[in-house]
């Protein structure tokens, strides 16, 4: 029999979380984080902490199969249909459309996982800051950091826009506390 | 002619203009979406009409032409960028006779007429696909790409492979029309 998962959602009052999502287990969502409809968040074994100002787009899947806490930092962008199981994600990463990251990868900060990449190393791996994963065979490179300010600005404005627009068209979910 | 594809009558809503929209598709902001008629939206598709351009008045977010098909579990969402310091989503325009295969993510700005897009593709932001182009299965088109008319694109990143014959337009037109007629409700008897 599978272990019984106790649902406990802590959603910051300034987070925008759509009603139409699948969410299980112990999940904490930080201020200003935006979760689009049709997102799946499964904290199967351990809890999931999502930081501030993240944008999680439709069809994204976040799963924690480990007993430990899964931490997702601040200002991350998880694009359409990506699948993330890694125990740690730093700040300001982009996980692009339809990419998959396995549970033995730790992501630092300012990384980009390209569209459609599959990141499934045979042993544990930590991506350093500014790593870019790209192409069909998931090659690695380092980003020079050019355009970082612009990118940060775009993300901030994007989150701001969604904060205003999403509630007009979608029902929102509130935490247990309220 | 190939055999009909049957669907459950209760699963689809048919409009006066012949659009068939699955009840299991997620359509956000339907007031901002235009369907041209005889367009099929399959199960599990996600269409984001809520991501509209800011500003007063009515904004069309996604417009689809006639005889289009949005495959199973497709995601259609308009592209975004900042322009002169303002963040905005921009409308997505899709022509007639466009087939989009299952599990494809489309963030294009413009798709012409008679375009075929395979399954499991990712069409990046602000991509422009011209008339009669074809995108093979599993292609990943990076943002801001322009796919010229009558060309086949494939791979990751999507690259030009070959020119398509000039008869493509007629072929695709016949194909999409045939698909629409094949797509029928299950017989009620029984």
C-alpha cells in the first residue's frame, strides 16, 4: 500500500495559484510566485518549498520522491510542460518548454535548461552557476552572464503582468490558513 | 477514403459554424479566441486566451482559421516580450487548413495557411510559419524563427530539410477537409 500523503498547502497571500492544478502533499509556495492552470505538484515523500517570484507555466510537473525537502529558489521560470524532480534549484533559472530534469541533478543559479532537453545523468550531478544545457544530446556550456539585467527585468515584468491578469480569467486557490 | 474517426457525442461541443471543441480541453479566456469554423479542438488541449494584450477595448488573443485541428494535449499560448520597456503578450494568428499534431507546444506569432505541424514539436516564441510549410514530428523550432513557404523543417533545433512540391496546397486542403468529414460522432443507436 502506498504511504498516505498528508496534504498541507501553505500558500503566501501574495502568490497567484490557479484553482485548476493538481497538488498533493506538503507544499509551500512563496510570495509573488505564479502558478498557471494545469500544473502538477506532487510532494510524494518529502515536502516541496517554492520560493518567491517563480513563474510555473501550464503542464509543468514538479515531483519530490525523496524524503528530504525539495527546495526551489526565487525567480525561477518553469516553462510549459517541463518535468522537474531535482532536490534543489537555486535562483533565477529557466527550465524551458518540455525539458526534463531527473532527481539526481542539483541546479545552482542562473542556469538554463533548453527546450526539449533530457537531463538524466547516471550519477549525482550539480550544475554550476550560469550553466546552459542545450540541444538534442543535452550538451553543457557556460553563459557569460550578458543580458542578465534585461532577463531579470523581463521576468519581473512578466510576473507583474501575470499577477494582474491571471485573476481576471482564472479562479485562484488559497492556502489552508485563510 | 480512410475510415471515419469516431468520437463520443457527449465529449464534444459543436457550434453552428461546425467547430468541434472537446469538453476536456482547457480554454482560458474564450471571449478572446476566434475559431474560423469547422475547426477541431481535441481532448486535453490548452488554449490560453487569457494572456491578452493590455490596453483598452476588445483584444483578440488567438485566431484560428477554417479546417484547423488542434491535436490531443497541445498547448497554444500567445508569445510575450517587452517592447519599449513595456511587457506584453502579443496575438497569435493562425490561417486556414492548419493541422497541429498531438503534444505540441505552439507559441508562434503567425502561422500561414495549409501548414502541417507534427506531434511533440515545440514552436518557439514569435515564430512565423509561412504558407504550406511542414514541420516534422519532434522538431524544436527556436524563438523568432521564420519558416519559409513550401519548406520542410525538422530536428532540434529545427532546420530546413527540403522543398515541398507545389501541389502541397491542394494536398493539404484535401487532407484537412477529409479529416473533418472523417471526424464523426459515434452512432447513437446501440
